[in-house]
C-alpha cells in the first residue's frame, strides 16, 4: 500500500515538473494553469517555517 501511495506522489511530482517546463515553452492554457498552481504550492511550502525540533539524545537524565 505504501508503495502505491509513493508511486502516486512521484507521478504527481513528475507531472507537475513536466507541466512547468511545457508551460515555459508556450504550452496550452491548462498546462500554464497547472504550472502556476505547482509554482504557488512550491512557494508556500518553501515559506512554511520548519518545525523547531530539539535533538533528542535518547535519555531523559
């Protein structure tokens, strides 16, 4: 099941990259719309602050 989910995620990532490249080369309107959504989503992910996880040493002494 995990392999199926990861394969789906990989398919979406590759498809998004293809749409961005295709839109950059003057692709159809729907490819430009998908590319815009992908670029906005990437920008949002980049701006989300990473969680401040403290390193755990494995002991609570």
